[in-house]
């Protein structure tokens, strides 16, 4: 969860107009995967399962 928080904080403080579009896309993709991993961990720990 710390990684996700750090990634969000990093993106929040950056001026996106100064980031090359490819780098921004890579950062957003990494953030997406971190969020997906976190959701999977939460689901495992809480017993939530998809039908």
C-alpha cells in the first residue's frame, strides 16, 4: 500500500505539462497495476470473491 500511496503522491506533485507523454503514460500504467494488485490483496484478505 505504501508503493501505491507514493505513486499517487508523486503524480500529484508533478506538473503534467512538463512530463513527456510517454513517461506519463508509463507512470499511469504502473499506477493502474499497483491499484489492481492492492484490490486483489484486499479481496484475498476479506474473503471477497467474484461470482
